[in-house]
C-alpha cells in the first residue's frame, strides 16, 4: 500500500527517507492499521507521549511501513482516561509496545487482552509514569513488589525451568520461563525490562551534540545505525541535507558495523554448536575490522563518527587503500570458513531444522530484519527504499525460507559478502567535498524521523521539538521489539540445550528494547 491510497491528510516530512505524518481519530487509528496490514504493510514502532505542556492531553503514535515510505500516525487522547484502541489484534508485535506505553506514560490500550506491566518491575510505584512531563527524575522513589503473572502450563510431566534474569558471563539481563516435558520445550515466556536505563527522559534536556552522543549509545552494537537514524531525524526537523560525501561515509560505517557483527555472531554460533575453530577464526577477522576502525576513524565501534549535519571524521587516500586491502583479505578468508561450516556434519546437524520459524508464522507475527529475511520476509530498506548512496550502488538482498538456525547463518554469510562488495563500491565512487555542515536550531513544534536498516534490522528514531529547539519527545525503536516474541515460537518443540544456539542465531538486543 502507498501513503496516497489511505485517504488521509498527509504532511510530508523533509529528509532522505520518504515519510509523512497524519493526525487521526480513534476509529481511523484502527482502520488505517487494518488496511495497512491487509495490503502487506507492517508496524515499525508504537509509542506514547505526554502533551499536557501543549494543553492537549496525551498522544499515542505509530510508525507504519508502506511500500513507498513511512507513515507516522498520531492519535490525540484526553487527560482522563488516556486510552486508545488496541492494535495487537492486527499487529501482534504491538502488544509489548502498548504495555510499555502504559508503564512509561500511562496511556492504555483499553481493549487489549494483555494488560500486564512490561517495564515497571517494581522500580517505581504504581501510578507513577517516568515519561510524563511532571515526573521528577531526581527524586528517589521507593520500590514496590511486582508479582508478574506468567502464563502457567499444566499437564502430566510438565515442569518449569526459570533462567535468569542474571546470567553467566557478560550477557545482559532477561528472564526466560521454560515449560518443558523432559527436554522438549512446550512453551517459553520471556520477561525483559531488567536493564531499564530511563534513556528517553534525558533527551528532553539535552542539546544536539549530547543528544547525538546518547543516541549512539542506546545499543552499543548498533551505534552507527542509531547515530544515523538520529542524525536523519534531526536533519529532517531542521530541513537540512548533509553533504554528499558525508552520506557516503555514513554508508561505509554502517556496512562495517554489519561486517563486524556478522563476523562475531558467526563465530559464537559455531562455538555454541561445538566448533571452537569457527569462533577463533571469526574473532580474528572481526578484530582486524575493529582495529582498522580505531586507526582510521577513532573508535573501534565507530561511536560518535556520525553527527547531525554529516560525519565527525574523514577518510584519507591512504585509508582508502588500507580498506581496499582489507576487503581483499577478508573475502577469501570468509569463503574458506564458510566452506568448513557447510561441510562440517556435526555443525550442520545442530543448525539444520533447529529453531525454525516458517514464512507463514514470520509474516503473521511481523518478524523483521536479518531473522525475517531468513524466514522468507523480503524486507531490507537498503534494497526496497534506498536512500543515498544505496540508490546509486544497489543492494542484493540476502534471503532464505527454511527459517532455522542454518538459514540465519546462511543470511549472515551472504550479507557479509554483500557488505564487502558495497564497501568496495563506496570506496571507489565516493565523491570529494565537505563532510559536515552546521545544523540550524529547528523551529518550535518541528518533527523529524530517521529510519535505517541496521545489521539486526530497522532502527527508527522519531523526534519533536519544543521551546528553544529542545526536544519535546524522542522515541528510539529497535527491531528486537518485533523479534523477541518470535523467539518464544522458535524454541517450541526443541530441546532445552538448543536454546542458547537458537537465541544466538537471532542475537536480539536486551538494551535496544529496554530504554
């Protein structure tokens, strides 16, 4: 479906990505969502905001992915009660987003089936909402008990295995409640939110530079994707286009972030399946990429390389040659390791048919990003809605349909090789010129949105400005919101010892989905 077919009064948002905004009533809120769903569109994000400072109560927002761009819907709500129609019956991924909207703002999906809290965890008293304008972040609030009601599974031989939220090593916190018979998993229910950082509240008091730095730290393994999405949103609100060379450098950074993460994931997947050799080789190659990042761009993970108005560093001709040499080194090395993966019977026995999400289920629940492409969901913003420079260099979208761990490994290998080719094209065709320009203070009440295909999937940042160009509300969205619930389906019927392998094949962010 295209935006013009919806019959709404649309306000185009300036910027690189085609995007529109519309204000709707409660009936339109659900009707538009239903029409978008029936025509192949998807829910990208859902969040709420406190509009009392603008004398208009509260609002709930949804970003919907269309064939020709992004639609930002806003539904104003009264002060009492701030309720909106449930979208989880249309887009299942909306369930946890709606529950988070209530925990943070107090805006409730009144007719939603699941009204359990998602983020609070007893960290603040009931009736307190951290993203309301009246909330005092400096005030210490006494915790309250939060007896979360997991869905019970009963029957002969059924028992529960609780795992987490504290895990061994450096893994971030999350609770997994397995209902099993023997070693077979009947049901998995997740409880996330233990890492809650309160990260969206500080944006309201930060200026452009500090807000940009914070955006790049929402989820450290996706710092480039978040920084680019924030820069895109800030530039949209200010009506500014960054220098052309800066855009090409941003794409180079984004592909190098993808390369580093895919190398790391493939190594850990091999290790989880008993092939320590794979971990050693992929870790070695990833380290080469990270060291080059530090040498050429000042940071191993490229933090603070992208800023509103452009980029904070440039690439010399010597640096171009170094990266070309690295590409030529990586390509055959990766091909050799891939051949070992493909021909190792023990590894393939662990990967094939494990953690399967078939295309029908993936489409129903809205699986996105890399995991979606491994289950037949042909969605990659770089290929389907390309902005510069992707509209000039082209992207061959990777994909598979078996939806198992083996498919997610295959997609990673394919995307690794494609990212290396994209980096080669960028280095050869990148124009000369400035890499940054000054971003003017956006007007009061301006809105901007950024939408970037990160290595894990679509990263979105939507922002609105208040008085003096300060941020009135900023919402950041990680694709893990959509994909965490699908992991619960993927593990059903598998044995408990395969859960770490299945979990790693998705490699979702605890942090990006827990702001």
